[in-house]
C-alpha cells in the first residue's frame, strides 16, 4: 500500500514537473517570437555574413536597407534620377573620388590584420566601396572641436563618455570566451539538461503545443537533442541548440573583431576654427574626418557655459545635404526617402553627433544623468504614381518624339529641292502659277501625312502606356502644331540647298541638330530663366522638347495633360507651360514662313529671278508696278522670256 501511494505521489509530481516545464518553455518561446526585430536582424546578418558570388548586388542592398531602414525598398534599387548625377554620386560608384593613395596605401599600421583585410575586401567591389566610404569616417574618423576651454572640455568629456560606452562590445569576445565553455558543458552533459531530454522523449507528449505558440513538445525535444538524426523532418534538416550556439559564437566573434576596427578615441581639440578647417582637410585626404564642432560665443578660458549654447557642426559636403540649393534640380515623384541618396544627415553621422552633443550639453547644464529619447520620422508624402518605366522614358521622350519625324522631314526637303533642281518650279511660275499657291500646295501635301503620323503616334502613346493619363485630343493637337511648324521649318531648310540628294542627307541632320540646344537647357536648367527658355524656343524642336518634358512630368504626377490644366505648369514657380510651348511653336511657324519668303525671294537659286535685299521696303513689290520691273533688272539677270527660251532649248537638246 505504501509503495502504491509513493508511486502515485511520484507520478503526480512528475506530471506537475512536465506541465511546469511546458509552461516555462511556452513563455520562453512566446517571448522569443515576440522579438520579431531580433529574428529579422538575425536573418539579415546571417545573409550578409554568408555572402558569396551568387548573391546579386540587389539582394545585398535590400539586406542593408532592411537593417538600416526596416524596409527593402532599399537604397540604390530605384532608377537613378538626374539629381544623382548632378551631385556627382556616380564618382563614388565608379571610383572617381578615389586617388592612387586610396588604392595603394589603404593598409593601416595602427589596426589589426583582420581590419586591414576587411578594408581590402570592402574596397574591392564598387558597391561595397560606397557603403564602406560612407561608414569609414564614422568608425575611424576624428571629431575635432574648438575652442579648447574648460567649459567646452566638460561638454566633450560627456560626449567622449558616450563613445567609451561602446567599448563593451570590444570586450564582448573576451567575456564570451570565458562563459561559452560553461554554456556548452551545461547544454551537453549537465544532469538538468539530461533530465529534460529524458522527459521530452515520451512521444505521448509530442503533440502538445506550448502555450501561446505554434511550437510542439516535439519541436523542443528536437532542438535540445544531442542526436538530431533520431528525428525525421520533411527537409532532412534539424535546427538544434548546437547550431544556435555556433551562430552566437560567430556573431560575437565577428562583433568583437569588428570593434577592433573602430576608433573610440575620436575627440581632438583645436585652438581656432581656421586650424580646425586645415586639420580637417588633412584628415579628409585619409577619409578619417567625421566632423568638426565649433562652439560660438564662448569666452576664452571660460569655466561656465552660457544659458544658451550655440554651436555648429561642419562636415564633408559629400556626407550631408548640399546647402547651395533649397530643392533638387530635377523633380521626381515620391518622397526623398532613399537611404543611400537622400538620408545623408542619417548615414553621414550628422544626426547622431548632434544628438550626442546636445545630450552632453543637457547633462552638463542640469547635472542630471537622465537621457531623453529621440524619435525621428519623415514628413508624410501624398499618394503618387511609382512608374519606373515612365520615369525612364520621361527624360528620353523628347528625343524619341523628335526622331519620329526625321524621315518625313528628309522626304519633304528632298521633294521641294528636287522641284527647284529640275526647274519645274520656275516652269510653273512662267506658266502663270502664283508662288504662294505653290507653297500652299506643298504645305497641304505635307500636312496630310504628318497628321496621319500624329494620329498613329497618339495611338502608340496611349496603347503603349507612355501617356496613359493624358487626353488623346490634347496630345493630337500638340503633335499637329509641331507638324505644322516642322513643315515650315522644312521650307526654310530647303532654301539653302540646290541639290535634292544633298538636301535629303543634310536636312535630317540639320533638323536633329536644332534639337540639341534642348539637351543643354535640361543640363543647365537651374541657370536657364524663363526668358532664356523663350529665346531657345525660337528653335521649334527645343520648344517641342519642353512641351514633351511637361507631358512626362504630368504623367509622373498621375494626372496627365488635360484641357483644364493645359495652361498650368507641373512645377512650382515655373512660368513656362505646355501652352507656352504651343504658342512658341505657332510663333515659329510665322517666323519660319517669313524667313522662307524673304530668303527664297532674294536667293531663288540658279534659275530664279532674285530680288534686291530691300525689296520688302519697295513700293513696286507691294503695289505691283510691273512696268518698272523690267527696267531695274541687273544685266546678269534673266527675265521670264529668257528663262523660258533657255528651258525650251535645253529640253530640245536632250
């Protein structure tokens, strides 16, 4: 009887122990699962520590972006805007900012071989070079400060204490070397762990779930097992405590060795701001300059700080936002949230240093040790269309639209010049055809195919989603205006040539060359005023390029060009608009027509009758005093009858 009671009591105690163990493990798993940031961090760090040749640069960028910003929309993944090239960021990518000393003398005698090998590996890849050159001033760079007074030394002593607190990570390796054998022995051969493994061997308990988690007792038994091959899994892999121990060992050793590369003795006093600038330039050549802190309105040898402490932080221009402009030169949809391009104040170390200095000032002024947390968040940005294809095409659209008409231009010019070369034009004029009617016939015969081309272009732009939001009628009217001015431009170009084949070959080149000033206007748009845009728009391809650019900007905003915003500009404080572009093309139409009329009258060609350069100011031209025309002919000029006789003789001879 006593044995039975004792057995029942032991069984009940064992059951309570198993239940308590299950509850404790459930709470532990629940706590670990709630630390999602830790699990995500572990996943990204394991990925970066196992980087090999098969990993693409995009995957590496996404991992770094998830660690730094918490989201994978990551820096460097989007199409580079023209602001990226304007700010010379391409030099860092292609090594344009590097010197021979950076390549040959990167070895640092003041650090460990591991650090030098790490630096060598980081300098070997263009992608890792960008990250390394951004982090290098923070890790081994100096922080200069001035003036060197007792009051300022109090502040910088507090700043230095913040840096020295990071030294615990450097000692982490030594602490782990002491405690890791004890942890291994405990997990491997301690009586407590053997007892837990024995209790968890009961397959009757395997289907039980730990409280508030998806883990089963079988998962725990598998994790604590010494022999994972005893358990069967779908993929044949079992994650045990040995794997967790090895991961922890690698992570701690990596952090400890990496901290050997970090210089925690960063502060260095300088007498004056001028000397601070000179010293910083020397350190910049070695990329060992983080920042300079200049305290203003501090009396020499002062021991007490004023109530209002004023200071400024001076850094390398490549590590902070540029102060010579208040906005980007080129507009792109979306917030300025790219961690590698836009958040320079963050990754450049400005915000961290500012927070450390201000916390130090507060502690010195108040005498308290409490630290105030800082939460920073970007201003919200409204909804926008993130169309990468449209963003790429927006800068190329004016060029492609201009090239779409180049064949038609060559054909029109060749036809007009061939008519002049074959003496057909003078023949028709001798037969009584008015010159204006002849040009009108060419205009109509050229306009019809160009309008058909404009309609086809509208169809392609809409069906190809190049202009998905714009009104097709607005696009057609804009292209039609460009078609009209292009015809008059062809008339003007044709007056320069007398050979049809030469005109066809050179006409398209001249037409495209007139587009090139638009490229310069885009490259220098920060310096191109409204009046300069109007002046450049006297070349119709340039005016057309401006209009296409505004079409693309409206599309990037997700609204497109409509009749109600046809008179508006997509850019703030911009007086130029699509309407301005259309009006300038209509003005160019009139200008080219007048120039064609004048040049064709003064330089009609080999078989025409040239008029004097001042003919628009003569009474005979406007009021038709034909009786006096014959008297004012030049001796070398031929009248209509002589031209007709020559044409008749040459025709008879052939």
